[in-house]
């Protein structure tokens, strides 16, 4: 299964002719390519999959998705504790 994760764009720049960004996954900062979402701005939330931003989402949708991912993680932790 493949999963795109919401991330907040905290810095935009160009590298080797490509639009890139530093994105924050709830405290973990990584680099991601923004070529598929050229209209992205600092402060926007994107869905990132294998280092590529695939779409822009609003803040409410990003937080809802992050909350669901936390719930899934918690269920997995419960299963390993049993």
C-alpha cells in the first residue's frame, strides 16, 4: 500500500532547475519536489508521496488527515502491546 502524508511547506527554493521545498511532517523536516504543484506557497499543506508533492490541501483537511494517521498508529501500537 502506498500512502501520501500531509506536510506543511516551510521553505521554497530551486535546485537543478526544479521547484523544491522543505516540508514539515509534524516536526520532521524533509525535502520534497514541488513540480506537480507549481502554485504552492509557503504555509500551504501538500500531500507528499515518495518525495513529491501531489496536491495542495486546506489546513482543516490536513489536520483531519494527520489525526486519522495518529489514530491508525495508536491502533498499531495497541496491537503490538497485546
